[in-house]
C-alpha cells in the first residue's frame, strides 16, 4: 500500500491544539488513516489514543504493524470487539475495551485516563470514525458529543484527528464537524451517480 | 469532584452520598479518604455492609489505593459489628441509650485518632437497627454536629433503590434533611447499557454544578465528565433512555 505524502505535507501546518477532520472514502479509509498516523509518530514524535469504532483494534494494529509501524506509543480503545463473543481475548496489551459505541462519555473518560497515564510529551487522539459512531448514536447526541470531544482535547493541547466518510455521516453532524474542526484533510472519493 | 464542587467539600461538612447498588459509592468514599491520607490526614472508615477484610480486598485492586496507608494508621477501618460487640449492642434494634452510646463510641474514636475525614458505609445498614424516624434523625443530626465540632468532614453512604427524579435520596427520608451536602449516584440506561452517573444536589457553602455527570471507576480513581444532554434523560419520542 502506498501512503499519501500530501497528507504528511499538510500536517506540518497544524498545531497541537488543532482538531483535524479527515475525510475519506469507504475504500481508502485505511490508507488515509495510515498516511495520517505515520507523520504523527515519526515526524512529530507523538503518541496517543486511537479510538477504534469502525473495526476491532487488533485489526488496526496488525495492519499498521504490517506497514512497519510500531504501535507501542498508542493506546487503543476498542468499541467493537465487546459486541461479539471472544472479541476481547486479544494478545495486545495496549487495547482496552468499552462495551458499546453508545457509551460515548465512557470513551471520553477512558481517553482522558490514558492521556493522564502516558509518558508521551505530545499526544493525539484519533477517532475512527464518526460514521461508525453514527450507526449507533442519534444525530443530535453525536453532534453534541463531537462538540464536547473536540473542545475537551483542544483545552488540553491534545491534537484531535477525526476520521469521517462524509456520505455516510448525517448532514447536521457533518455541518457541525466543519464548524468545530480547525483543519480539513480531504481525501474523500468522488462518487459519480 | 473538586471541579464540580468549585473547590471541594467544605471542611467539617456532613455529606450524604446516596446511590444504587454498584454505582461506585464505596470507591468514592475510599478515594475521599485516600486523598486525605496522601496529605497526611488521619482518616477512618466504618463499614457496616461488608467485613473490613472483604472491603480492603476489593479496594486494593485499584492502584490509587495504597495498603501502606492502612498499615501506617493513616486510614483506619472499623467493622461496625465489632464496634457493636464492644458496646454490648448485639441486638436487633437500638433505643435512645444505645444510639447515644454509638455516637459516643464513634466520636471518641474520631477524637482519639484525630480523624479529619470519615466515611460511614452505610448509614442505611446502621439505621436499620434504629426503628423510629425521630431517633434516626436525632442520631444523624447529633453525630454530624459532633463530628463537625471535632473538625471532621464526613461522608455518610446511603443505599437507595432508585436514583431517578422522583426517588428519595435516602432510605428513611430523614438523612437528606440533616446533611450539608447530597451527592446522588446511580445508573442511566442507554439502549440496554448502564452508564454510572453522579450528581451533586446540594452542597452548603459552595456554588457547585448541579449537572449530571458520567462516572467511570478507573485505576486512578473516580473520573467524571458531564453527561451528554441528549443522552441523560428519557425521551420516549426518540427512544433514548
């Protein structure tokens, strides 16, 4: 898989208390994710928390490690794997589980907990993804959550990166994302109807 | 909690922490003592709901709790059953004389050790032995007043069956009236999942927040964040609980 170098170039412009909306399509989501994570780990020497709502954290870790990335400075909060039997029986020590993607405040508190206990000097929080949370959460609650989420970490000088597939995200949530986020990395696919 | 209370529980207050089972009352109470013991305060915990050995076994799983604080005498844990036995109060119900003996025993311990932070877990279990509402009121009022005079800040843990808007914040309906502060803890059900919440209903001497907060028990102790407004109330039209 080839990483998108333009993303790394764009990220050099952002500051620690930024909140970046990363728009991608359904087929390039992981490539875009990896293209954001690589410069955060290597160029900015950051660590952080990866909130995994789209797929199990093990799958993301394995895919990142297949690219030669070390995930030891990232703690994964897995919102998916508690939903099926045996999902939480994993080898990785840097994964914790939240019962369901509807427990949004618990996700926020777990993230804050891991940020408080990490040794990393600079941290990011990567939310993967808004459209996965939109499957379970009502539109107005999700919009409220993203507002709280972004402001909580901005206040703590933690970079927030929010992955989003626009055509699978409720319009009001999308509009609010445009309002709350300070930066936009747009790698959404062009859909020809 | 300090942020919600805009500074913390006022010195010498008696606070009722009322909550449903599994809402985190005991952990909150123990963390209150640990934070005090960390700064060298003498603390005491009277346990009526479970033996002290079991309490300590459960609480030591939390890294914020240091067993050394118990060993060094900063946190003193007392079994109410043992206290009853010392006082010859191994009976089904207490009369006025028994209540006064109990108050004297607790205040003597507080005075002797110099306790500045105290938790009684739970006042509900303790008051089951006091049959009259008036006697319960007298007991709690006198105890709270004496402890405040001694400079002791107290959390009285109360077990309730429901923490919804229409519920009482105490089992006997009198505890809430005599306390300086009331903290309610319970669960909000959201699509079949239970989220713990904490809400400060009253805290004399503070301009505290009255918002409902989601509570997580983490290895660092209790962590709180304001509960989402669209996720904290029952809205039948939308089907959210």
